[in-house]
C-alpha cells in the first residue's frame, strides 16, 4: 500500500514539475531537456532541485524593490538632466563608433540604456600591487565621495588597506559608501573590521543578504549574487575589471593562487555610468532616499575614446549577456582573443565562436589550467573537441588561476569587466563591464593577453583525443547538467 502511495505521489510531482518546465516559454531548449532528464532519473531529488534551482526568482520581497537599471533610473530621476547626459543618446553610436562596430554598441545600449560617450581614457594597470597603490592614492586624494561595491571582500592585506583608506576619508568628511555581496563577503560582515568601518562613518550595505538562508532557499535562490566590482572616486575616476577586494594569494582558495586579474583605471564620461550603476544597486538595496549620484566630475578627456558601461543581472533582459558576446564575436573580422576563468557557454556563444573560426577569424581562448570549480573545468573541456575542430586555439594558463575576463576584437574593441562566459554570469549574477573602442587601450589589453599565452600550454586535438574514455563521459555529463547546476 505504502509503495503504491509513494509511486503515485512521485508521478504527480514529476508530472506537475515537468508541466511547469514545458509551459515556460523563457526556458532554452537545452535547459528544458536537462531538467526533464533530471526529473526522470532522480526521483524526488529532481523535484527538490528544480524547486531550489530551476527558476531565476529574487523572491517577492526583493522583486518589488529591484528594477532593471534603465527603469530604476527613469523612475528615480525622471527629469534629471545630469542623469540623461550620463546615459547618452542613441545618435552617439553613429557619430562616435566605426560602422563595423555600431551594431555591437547599439546592442549593448539596449541592455541598460547606457550609450557610448566620448572623451574616455583608461590605463591598463600592471597587476594587483599597482591597482591597490593607485586606488589608495585616489581614495586618499578624494574630496567628495567614494563608492565601492565588491563581490568578495576579504579581511586580508588588500581588504584591510581599502577599509583603512575609506575610514581615513570618512573621518575627514568624505562621504563613503561600501557595499558587499551577502554571500561572497559574508565573512567580512562578521569581522571587527566591518564594525570599525561603520564606527568611522563609512555607510555600509549588503546586497542580497543571506541572514535567513532557509527563507531564501524556500522563496528565492541563494545563488543569485551581486558579482560586480565597482570603485568610483569623486565621480571622477572608476576602476573596472575582475579583481575582488582581496590579495592575489586569495586565502579562501589559496591552493589555486595566485589569482591573476586585470584592472583598468578609467576617467571621463563613462565614470558617470559606473556611478549610476552603483546608484541602482545602492538605492534599491538600502532605500536611501537622500542619495544623489555625483555626475558633474566625469568630464570628457582630451584625445579620449568612446566607451560605455554594460550592466547585467537577473532583473535585466534574459539572454542579453550571451547575445552581447555573440554579437561581438560575429563582428570580428581578423582576430578575437578571450580570457575567462569559467567557460560554460550556451549554444549562442559556442556557435558564434565556431562560426568565427570557420570564416577565418583567428580565435584564441585562454583558460586556467587548474580551476577552483571541478564542475566548470569538466564542462569547459567538453567543448574543446568542437572548438579545436573549428580552428580555435585554446591555451591553458599554468601560472595560477587566471581570473581576468577580457575580450579583444581586431585590435580595436575591448570588453573588460566582471562577467565570465558561463551560465552563472549569463543568468544569475549581477555583472558590470566596460565596452570601449580604442586601438591603444585594446593594444594594452592584448599585450596582457599575450603575456597570459606565454605562460600557458597549447591544447591540441591530439591531446584531447588521447583523454581516457571515462574523462570524455565525465566532461559531457557535467556539460549536460550545466543548465541545471
């Protein structure tokens, strides 16, 4: 009797969840199929997994507060001329961007209504030490405000130095705001350093807090995270790239160290867009009614280049980030170089990479040889055979965990920021990137990419063919479960 009841209950649950999966028009076919397989092969467990991980849902409380960036700015500052100026105009693409790249910049603008702005300037910093030194110098020179948002902020050397700089600035009257992700920086919020920052006058906030994990698990998803790395000082300079507020030794995962990052120090009008992206996160998380972003200091630089900020997240248009990558890839005509620590592309990006190589573009991908996620490592390597067969060059970096997220195209356009080429960045994380058109800056980013290649091993078709059979199965199983995991 009991087995029959359990079987009936199982059938009802599977049918109910499978019906939900089949009714969802927003779900990609490969993701739908992955979930149907999980539901059939893992009794009860599959139903629980779908309940926990199947839908991108912030929960009723947060959904009411978190709006897409463009909508939030329109509602919050509808008649602010400074905000409208910082957003830019649709005509900027035609007047600033070369014809071959206009489609890319137009698409990026469709994501947040941030259009390319002229007069930007960027320095590609040499590494973690220079990044920290330049940040500290800018913070110590700040006169008005400092706004920072980090996914991971550790109480190590870098984390302590940044905290001390914020406290020094706050004590001399500079308005300082520090925001961290509720999961990535949860340990910091429980340290004396976090309390000391508050006592010194630094305004602190937690994005997507996990103070009640059980409630989040039951009503939302605990893996929806704010993965952005934003530093804006006096509304005049911003730092964009992959580095968290942590040492390269990255003590929480020291065996993969050093973490190898890339950071750009940016001046010019794009700083105002970083400021607006920070404002959207800060105000929607804190309900700070008094916060007005400082935009007047983001002035055009002489001989600057056009650039725009690109933000993405679970409240933005679904699929926009992979479509942006695919658009960039499709517009490349000669050379495309990409570095990313986590490579689990959807079909949109994978097909674009293969197509680019088949039409004669020199496509180079650089990944870490040792990945801190064994699931990602396996799923990534499941794509190697197809990519190599298309003519793509794949390098595995052996000098630590290559954490830099870079894309350069034809020596003219660069995309640098926090977004990985994986399903988590595509669907679950809030990300920030800078899209720019400038041969000089792109050449500097490419020089860094070539430095990565020099410390990497080339992966060949013969090596992949010699992997044992069980490794191919393992890689492909992890890739098949990628949409679920």
